[in-house]
């Protein structure tokens, strides 16, 4: 489990670095050429109106987006204030991380408090599987719930006018 968590965290770090390297200067219109067709985008114009749709194509002067109604809309570069894409959602990863942290914390509490569910120990150690498993399970459930509730994916600027 420890290897899985470290692998997931390493992959997340590498992905973040790759994204940061790919979009180093959000004021560069050419960043839009890196978007794949069909990518969800949010466009904010100079008059503060916002539009969401799927990226279609970009030229040196305009960006074309397919709106939710299925029609294409062209936005001229000089009227575009910002173009953003939605980050990848990591709910499954967050659930696994929360589950692992909760399980570990619950097991530590169970081992540190062996009298949970067993009465008071009279001779030696009374830590057994039951005194560790129940708090570990409860911690895992709570941790997974917290992991699922953590918001992820926000919007990231690909282009921002100077």
C-alpha cells in the first residue's frame, strides 16, 4: 500500500511539473495550439462575459469553440481576456489517500488504546487484532469520506491577455 501511495504521489508531482512547463507564460497566445480538439474551455472576454464550450481550433487572430447548443462560436483574439481549461479530477486518488491515512491513524489509535472494546488490561500487553482492526476500519471509512469531499480539478489559465 505504501508503494502504491508513493507511486500515485510521484505521478501527480510529475504531471504538475509537466503542466507547469507546458504553460510557462500564460500571456502567449500560442499556448492555445497545445490544446486538443474537444477540450473543455472557459473563455472570458474583455467585457467580463464568460463562455464555456469545447475547443475546436485556433489561428493567430481567433479561437473557435463549440458551444453547448452544438454551434461554433469564434472569438477574436483582441476581445479575449482569458482562456482556461479544467484540471483533471482526482477524486479516486484522494479517496485512496484518505483511506490510507485514516486506516493508519485508526490503527495507531487502536494500538495505543487497547482498552477500546476489551476492558482494562491487567497483565502485559492486550493489543490484538480486534483492538487494532476496528479503529483502523473506522479511520479508513472516515478518511475515504474526507478524501472524496476534497474538491479537485479547478480551472487553469492557458492564455491571459497582458
